[in-house]
């Protein structure tokens, strides 16, 4: 039975690129796999020596709560039935994608106005999935020197927190080559709201405009979705081979693969979204803020949630400027949501009263 990677997901159909030895040339992107309108299940096209088959999921998937995702390695029949999803290295629910190396959180520097509450939740979701986050401030050329202090401060704050930050402009080409180098040797996914310029950035990475872009809604100043499906796109100028689809070696950084120019580079383009429901257990939350790591376990109280407790190492780090204030405020906001979702106050009071012996 063939094994392939899902490279496109649209309206309950899945296009799979065969990976088990078929085709040893360059890997193909979903945009090159063009099926005739109304092509039946089991139809296939061959691009660069690799067979792409249009499939649907097995009927029992829904009963078992299994949702095939772009990036999945799957077994399928020649008749176009996906019969099994192979174990995933990681997965994200929004956007729905799996087996990626990094997620690019794209923010518009000006319009639409950045929703940093959404950004913070996306960063937490990405780290929870054990995926490397990269923050992209797009439309950087539209910033005015007189009123860009807040956005520049935010970008520097994310850098201080340990995130990779790239400032780009699809219109001027600013940061595009830096972004291209970041994508080399990795399977990446775009994440973020509509209208921030994800499709425009993707076009700037391609030899010609291949993806539709749209104007903002004048009424609500939000983007209109121009990306209708999730698909895996090959980036030109990066040597791509069959090994990219079949897995790859463990990465030195973040437990993934060491990126090098000339290795396979792919990007999953996905529709934008404007909301994200994400709640973690309160005691787990701090572990997903990388800048908190040096201070965790050093608070006076066992079970400290770094809010109102005395002798809290995290709060002291904030007061010294070692942790960026807006990041700590985001933590407190998500902590309040988590405590409301998991009202275990009596258990917490018991734990907080258990004093932790200070190391001499």
C-alpha cells in the first residue's frame, strides 16, 4: 500500500504525494498538482516523477475523531482512500497542520491593527505543540517614524524574550531574503489573521505572483480570506528532494533538523483566522514562556503561580527588567482565564502554603 504526505486539504479531499521510493527527483508543491475540475477520487497526476493522488478519508476516521491534516504521512489505496494516518511528530489545531519544523506568526505592523492577545495565544499554542515559533512583522515599510515606537518596542520585546523576529515588507522586499534563509531546510507554516500579507509574502518568495491577494474590508479594516485551502508549497531557489517529505533527521536546535541553504524548503499556506480558544491548566502555563525558565523553581513557595505570591523569582525578574512587562501581563491575563476554567482554588491554597526550603 502506498505511503504519501498530504500536500493539500480542501473540502474533505486530500492530495497525497507518494513518498515510498516513487520518484527520486525534486519534490513537488501542491500548486503544481493541478487536477481537472470534478476529478474523481483516485485520480492522479505525475509531477517531477512523483505521483500525486486525490483521496478521501476512511469513513471510520470521523467516528474515531481522526482528522487528516496537511503534513500528515498516511497510507492510502490506489483507489484514493486514506486508510491510516502515521504517527505525527507534532500537530497544530489552528491552522490544522502536522509534522512541521516551525510556525511563522505573521503580524501586520500597521493595518489591520495587530491583535497581540491573539499573537500571544498563538505563540503559546505553538510552543505547546513543540514547534519553533518565528514572529514576522510584515508591512514594516508602512510605519511612520513618529508613531512606530510601540510596534518597534513590541518587536524588540519579543527578541528579548528569546523569539526569532523578522521585519518584512512584501512591497519593498525588506527582509524577504532573511525570511527565505530562515525557511531553507525546514517545513514551515504560516499562521495569523487575514489581511496581514501572508499571500503577498509568499508571492515575494516565488518567481511570479502565484497566489491571489485581497484588499482589506473598508468597513471593519480586516482582511478577506484569499487563501481557501491549506497546501504545501515548494519554495524555489532551495534544492528540494524526496527526503523532505519522508521525515528528515533530528534537528540540533529544538529537537528538529539543522537548517542549511540548499536543503528542502517548504511552506504550508493556510487560511487566516481572527480568534483562538486556548486554555491550559494554570500550573502548566508558565512553562510555555521561555523567558520564565531561568526563574522557575526559585520562588519561595512550591506551586507559585507568579501572581500575588511574595518572594516570587519571576515577579522580581519583571521588576528588574529581565522579563519584558507586556509578556508578563499577557501571562497574567491567560492565567486568569485558566483559573476561571479550572477553579481549583482550595487545592491551590493547600499547595501554596507548602513552603519550599530555600537552598543556602
